C-alpha cells in the first residue's frame, strides 16, 4: 500500500467521522431542546431505544476513530524520536481502547 493511499484513507476517515459526530450532536441537542428537561427515566427510555442505541454506538466508534487519526497524525508530525513516538502512540491507543470499553459497558448497563 502506498503512502498516498494511506493518507487519503486517513483523511476520508477523519472527514466522515467528523460529519457523523456533527449530525449526531445536532440531533441530540435538538431533541433535548425540543423536549425540554428530561427526567432520568425519560432520558433512559430515549437512550435505550434500538435506533438511538445504535446511533450512540456509532457515535462512540466515530469519536474513537476521529481521535485516533487526529492524535496519530499530531504525534507522527511533531514527535521525531522513535522511542517516544512509539510510547505515545501506544498510550493513546490504550487510552482509546479503555474509553471504548468503558463506553460499551455504559451502553450495556443502560440497556440492561
């Protein structure tokens, strides 16, 4: 795989995930503003609807992908020492995996 294709793939992933994040946030904010104040029971019922749960899981995946591409590009561009670069990429990757697992746990607990 050429470096050009890899860069195009990263650019496309960053843009598509950013668009999805924006659409989800606009919908969620509009829904909250339209409804007014939510009680915990109403918020929970709204969140565990199948469509909203899938959309929220997609939001989490998009946020993790968006964060990975952005942080990876910053580290690759500005950290030149190979050992420090690998350490930072590993830490960012582990942090994103941990955040993803925590978010999945929250969604599963909300659905259960």
